[in-house]
């Protein structure tokens, strides 16, 4: 048993609607892709996305192969956001830096050794004997993977407190479009940062925590040939999202999840809060149908996607924070994130939102757009 006590999320200052993004990027995209590019953007059902730089700088970095500048920006922004968020979580909850026993970082947007956690440790004055848990390569499942790995640590260190830092500067992965897969990546990803304070069951803050984690589960889908993945190119990190992903979910998700519910003594119908990373509307549609979820069960997840795009590892935490802010009723929660492999991290939790005078969401934007009908190639 372990707990998520507090959650903080943030986004960078540059925000664009899909239309604004298209108008800025289309002149730098091969004309043969213009029509399908616009259809993909319309089909995403995304209202806006946040970026760590201007779109002009994004394009220039890619055209001039400024890979070092992309990674430098990633490092600076991760350090800034994680340091600020961690500092607030520590002091707002009556702790001091030396009370933290572990720091976990999860990102797939950049790479540095030693990891970002080492820089945050030095800046905040965390203990020199603090345990570090840097996670890399999980992609979109990285936020949930961080929660699960830290939860497993806290089960054996019941008086400990941990900081979990999850961030993605996906705007640094913008590429010149030479395929539909690149168009899809350019059209769905947005930047974000999240930090959580997690504690063991015997920590003084456990009794007032908002999330009690009941279990942690991992699953690698067989025979999916890395339908989602990332690798290096001359322009930086290349992201690939296969249109077959919804079909993979349909074929492989129901049986392991139903086994997990049965093992924990619950049924799917017992879940009050579905807190998921949204791989896209079609992925969530496939998930909802295969699990026979009630209509509207994934609204919070889809609203997160609509207002921020796919924030990769951060998405599930953005959905978690929004769920806690919008709801007052305790209930059973299910948390899940899909990532490269295809790999899924998931688990059940008890949700106890903290009642405040103002219980409004931090998300900005309107409800999701109505679904657009396009061919299966770009339904991701």
C-alpha cells in the first residue's frame, strides 16, 4: 500500500490551435501532404497544444539540424519545471528537502547522464544519500510506470516520501514530414510537466493523501512489432505511431484487465474514475468498447487530450489532477497508460479528492470536437 499525496502539472507558454499550427507549418511541408495533413489535424479532436518554443523556432531547429539545441532546451526546461514544482510540493506540505528519500524522473524527450534528478537534487538541497530512479524509454507509459515503480518501492519503505517528476518537451521532436507517420506525430503531441509527492503507508502524510494505490500491473502486448516507438535521426528523436494501434488494443486488452479486476475482488462496473493516457480518440474508443464501459466514462481522459494533445508520459497525470479537482466524491479509480512496445502500465486505486472552496479544473479550453470520419490509415 502506498499513496499519491499531491499532484502538480504545468504547460509551457506557447499555445496553438490545430488551425494555427497548420497555417504555420504547411508552408514548410511538401504540398503533396497538405490535404492529408489538414485532415489528420481535424480528426485528432484536439483543440490546442502547448509548445516549449515558438513554431518558427521549432521549424528552424529541425531544418538546420540543431539537435544539440533541442536537447539543451529539454534539459533547461525539465530542470526549471521540476525544481519549481518539487519545491512547492515540499514546502506546501510542511516538509523540508531532507525529508525526501527518493526522487524518480521519467521522460523520453531527451537524455543526459547523470539524470535530471541529480540536478534537481543539487538545486533543492535534497540529501546526498537520496535514492534516484531515472526512467527512460517508456514513452507514453512513462508517467504510470513511474507511479507503479515508486509505489512498489514504498511498499517496502513505508515511512518514506518520494518525488516523482514526469516531463516531455515533445515540440523538440517536430520533424520535416516525409511520411504519414511523421504527419501524425507532428499533429498530436504537446508538451507538459508533472510532479507528484508520494508516501508510504506509515508516513505522516498518508492519512490525508488523495490516492491510495492498491496494486501495480505491467503488460507487453505480443506480436505488435513496435507499433509505437522512438529512435534517433539527424533531426533528433523520431516518433512513430502505427494506425494499427486501436486494433492491437481490441485484441489484447480485455483478458488481462478482467483477470486483474477479478484478482483484486472488483468488477469493471465498480470503477468510478477512469484515469487514462489517451493515445487518441480511436484508441480510447477501442478501449471503451472492449471493456464495455459506460458512456462518458472516459470524458476526463478525452477532455485532457482535447485541451493538451498527447502529452506522452504526462497525460495520465494531467488527467489525474483534473479528476481530483473536478470531483468531491470518493470512489474506486483505474489508472492506465499505453506506451511503446506496445506496453501498458496500469492499476487500481482509491480516490479521495481533497475538498476545497474552489473545485474547478486547471485545464483550459472547450469540450472535445465532434468526431471526424476519415479512413483507417489516419485513425490513430
